C-alpha cells in the first residue's frame, strides 16, 4: 500500500468527524510500498513534518496497519 493514499483519505474522514479502523481481507499486517515512505523519511530528516510524516511517526496509527481487522463475508459463513 502507498501510505500517502491512506493518510490523505484518513485526514479528510477525521476532519469530517468520522472514527476509522483499518481492515484487510485476511487481517494482520498490510505491507507498505517502500517508495511511498521516502517522502515521509525525507521530510522527517529535513524537519518538514507534514500530515504524512506525523502519521508515519504515530505509533498507534502504524500499529493499526500491522494489526488490521479481518473482513468477514457473512454471506459465506455457516
């Protein structure tokens, strides 16, 4: 996943007053595209802390990406 795509949506949803969780088909860790992290790392190194960098450094937010909820498809459950 490209982290900035999630954080852009996350910011808009939070500002609109929504509380969010992150889910994936199997649950667990969502792999991040390393190229998508370059912006956050450069910004952090140069002192330019935008929203992406703040979320990347936010341990609680990043833990959500490592422990996503599992999506259940009730139609196929017995």
